[in-house]
C-alpha cells in the first residue's frame, strides 16, 4: 500500500480559485505602509539627507534614516558579512536603501519619498568583477574589493595531468547575472505588540526559522518573543531566502510607532535590489587523451558578489557547491579556484533554482565537454558515454571531495537518446545543412548535489543545516505534520502528507501539513537548494516511523500479543500468522488516547518528532537533449524540441515532479536565451522592469518531452532525492550546446540573444 502517486495538489483548491493568502492580501487594524527611498547612484558619498518636507506631509508618520536606526543600521548577512540596512555616509549600488517613509497608505508613502532631499557626491564606479580586482580599482568597501579566495581539488595532481595530456581545450565563458524574478515580489508586515513585547512578522520568506534567528540578532529581542509567519508565497527560487533592508525597516518602524507596518516592494525594486544569481566569469580547461578519455578539468572563476557578500550559502563553501564542476565524469584530477569580488552592484548570489552554484558548475563542464568533442571531431554523445561515471562505481568519490550516492548515468542518457531518436535527428540535421538551414542538437548530462546538509560538512551562519518534522495523531486517527521547510508553490502540503500517509497507511486527505509559522513548526533552515524533500522529507518519514513503532506496542496491548508477533503489512499492524487479526493506525491512535492499559514506558498518544541530520547530500541527475532551429535571416533561436530524462530517486508525486521539471526547463530557456541583469558603465541597472528583463512565456517554450529513470538514494529513508532545481541546472548547457552545434562555433555567451547569435554567425 502506497500513498505515493500523482494525487491532486491539496493547496490548489485555494490557489487556483484565487483564494490564497499572500502577505500583500493582509490588512491589520491600524496598519501603516512603508516605502523605501533608493539611491539613484551606483556609488556616491551621502552628503546630507533632509526629511523635513516629507515629515510635513499630512499622511506621513515617520521617516527613518541610518541615524534613526541606531543599532539596527547594519545587519548580518547569511555570508558572514554585514550589510547597511539604510546607507549612512556612502551608497554602494544603484537602488541601495537610503530612507524609509511610513504613511497612512502606500501611495502617500511613495509620494513622500520625493519630498526627501538627499545630496550625493558621485564617486567612480566599478561594475566588472575582473576590473574590481585590479590593484588600482576603486574600492567598493573600505577593506578593498576582494571577498574571498577558495579552492577545491588538487592543484598539483591537476597540473601533472595537464602537463602530459595529449589534448587540452580552454574556453572562457560567462554565466550572466540573472534574477529569480518570482511572480510575487518580496514584502513583510511587522507588528510589534508593546504589551506582550512580542514581534510578529508576516513575511514572504523561504526560511522562516532562519529569519527569526536573524531578527533576534538584529533587534536584540529574545528569539522566542519573535514569530515569523510565511503565508502563501508566490515563488521564491532563492530570492526569498535573504533578509532584506525593507523587512528590517518595517520592524524598526513598528517597534517605534507601536502599530503594524507593511512594506511590499514593486517589480523594479525586486529586480534592481534583491538577490540575483550567477554572475560568474569562468575560464575552464579540459585535458584528454587523443582517444577521448577525459583526464582532468581545471577552472578559474571570478565571482561577482555585488556590494555586500549577501549570498545565502553554506559558510564553509564561499563559492557554494561549485566544486561539483567535474560533473558526471570520472576524471583523474581536478582543481578550481574561485575569487569573489565586490562591485557597485546589488548584493546577492542566491541559490536561484540551483543548489548553491551548481548551475554554474554544470554549465561549465557541459560546455567544456562539447568543446572537447569539437576539437577531437567526435560525437558529443559518444564522448559522454565513454567518460560518464559507470553504475558500478557508485558510491563514487569525486576528485573534489564529494561522494555521489547513487546513479546509473548511461541508462538515463540512453533513454533520452531513445525518446529523441537521436540518429534520426542527426540525419535530419545533415539534410537541412545541405539546404543551408541552421538546425542544432545539444546535449547535457548533469549531476546535482542537493539536500544541504550534513552537519559534518556545512552550516549556515554557524547553524547546522538540519530540519525537522513533528507529527500529532488525533484520537480519531487523523494526523497533522508540522515541518520546518516552507513551500513557495512546490506542493509541500500534498507531498509531505503523502509521506506520512505512505508510512502510516492513512488517506492523504487525513493528513494536514503545517508550515510557515515559527510558533507551531519545528526549527529548521527552510526551503532552497531543493533541500525540502532530502532533509525535512526524511525527518517526516522518520517521525512517521516513530509513530508506527509506538503504534506497534499499543497494538500488541490491544490485541494481547507480543509486539514481535506483529508485522506491518498493507498499512496496518497484524499478527504474523493471522493477517485477519490486526489494527490500523486510526484504531491504534484511538486506543492510545483511550483507557487501554498501555505497556510500561509507553506514553499516551502516538505523537512523534524527528530532526534529520543527513549523512550525505543526494545526487539527482539527468540527460537532456535540445533541438534548435536558428533563423538565418534574424538569428532568432527557436527551441523546437527538448527531451528531459530526470532521475530523482523515488518520486513521491510524479505529477508534481513533472511540474517542477517543466518550470525548471522554462527557467533554462530564460537564462540561455533572454535573461540578464545588465549595467552601464555608471552602474545604472538596465533591467529594472520585465520589459527589459525578458522572461520566457508560453511562446518561447516547446512541448517538453520528459522521461525518467529511478535510482533511489541509498541513505534517504524513502529513497527520494531533490528535484526542484534539476531542470534549471541541466537545461542551459543543452540549449547553448545546440546553438553552437547549429552554428559550428566553439562558444556563444548567454543570453544567446539574436544580436549575439548574429555576431557568431558572421
Ligand atoms: O526544496 P524544494 O521543495 O524546492 O525541492 P524538492 O525537495 O526537490 O521538492 C519539490 C517538490 O517535488 C516537493 O513537493 C517534493 O515533495 C516533490 N518531490 C517528489 O514528489 N519526489 C521527489 N523525489 C522529490 C521531490
């Protein structure tokens, strides 16, 4: 008996009727509205701020500047830096927060922003991370522009492999600054109750507990006097992990005024000032033998972190998990060096649908493999099949220190080629080429690393990246499971109920999922990096198994047999020799709360909790094939077919998994063809609206063709691996590989806009 399968999403009953409850839907009695004044300059001294006229506006209640914030003027980031909540004497990027107006309504607050007089003295600007690291570069921060140097792998072994390799190919590539662009922008309502001394923050966050800890550090309030509630969230993709200055200003204003204060940013503010992703300039080298054996990979990266190091990343990995850059290949040696730089751009570098820099790593290695195939004159499929880690090599210890848990890469690739009918595609391409048409076929094979993470390997701000689940069984046999992770549309209310139902033989509808409220859920670090299922999902299964184990003792008392005589089959405990005698969990739950004499040491009820410290990450993988047609007259790229074979271990809800893949593939089209947050030389952000920052619509995407293989994770209680970000990670290189294949060129940088493709065609 299993509750896994494509059951309908419970949350859709309200979401598709427009009855979701998002932060901006909420109105509290006496609530005021905040608006942020932002710097028009990318770098300038703030000479003076005069809020006199704004304060005279009849609907304005307060104007906060850095001096009014006192101890709350600076806040810790999730990367061991500190960030100005409101700029005091210097602004470091266009859009940086300078003042916060509180008024009766949103419109008056916005009007009053124009009444604040700020005198700026512009300073030289640096927006290119490579330029920022030169000796004579303008310092963005007092201590200079260097954020960190970080290495993984073995430099000496790698140098040796490269010195005696028969073929070495080098390619520079940029993964441009892109933005998660969730449908709902960021926002919060802070409500400080002066009588109770308790702060409640309704916030669009992906990580309510981590936020609560941060607010305790920022405000000095005891953490248990803070409640963070994340109601329905309209997409996060990493953008809603960080704490933003607007939240802190809303808190400060509510504490000062004693009434609730709402702050919700607009689209331009979201694009210009909140956590972006990528912005990696990479030089990759790949070494091989003449017969195509990949021997080594070496990478140098310059990572642009903007004006503050505000990336949400495990502390011991300043470059995230970029160290999985050897991808899915069995190499002799590998080494990467990542240098982080401050620039006069918005801070961030969030885990945008990519578990901490894995999108960059996968892009790099999959482009390098195609460059190598081109150099050797071999088919990229054959080169991959020759070098993929073999099924019998798992668990596989990578040359950069990770142990990939399980995989059968060849099976996934062969399945993708079967769906694509690869040989027929190549034949079609040859015919079209002869007629002068531009058709390209691109492959990618990716390995993801998700489920951060094991406390022995990683932490965030010194906090173990472990998550929990708590199950309460009612006497009538229904269950509530409270989880520490927070859905932004991924369907947790359904899939986490399925896990409990699966483990306890319950109906999915008899399990309710509680999440997004720090007052009634266990502590945990939240949802990003596809970690919910690998971490909190595991905790949920383990908590359910604790319920089941206790139920066995109660059932033994009910049935007057020894616990060892009971077996769990078809969703109930029954006597080993006589399946007709047994009890279901609802029957046992009732007895456990009833008057039955419980065995010694067995507590009343069946409630149970678990916190999960994963022994390892999970390593989902996939094989993608992309077919593009390029218009020779306009250089417009059309993705005609896209075949995605994903393996995320056991699928709890295949329909939800499929939805996650469709979304991620669409993201990939955006990044490969359209999306970039660009800046001019004065640091003006050129992508401040969705007219400039192009995201894909139904017009740009093909009918996705998906397939799957299932290789369970050996250490996850239900064998599941994360899936949330796989397609975002795997698809950009397949698309760019297809474009390069069509044009017969080594490389085109993303986004492959018509002008870039046209240039490459010349
Ligand atoms: O952390 P996040 O929820 O973004 O990512 P995830 O853990 O990969 O899960 C995304 C959605 O897919 C959730 O509803 C999962 O429970 C579901 N899922 C699944 O049904 N089976 C899997 N093997 C992995 C995820």
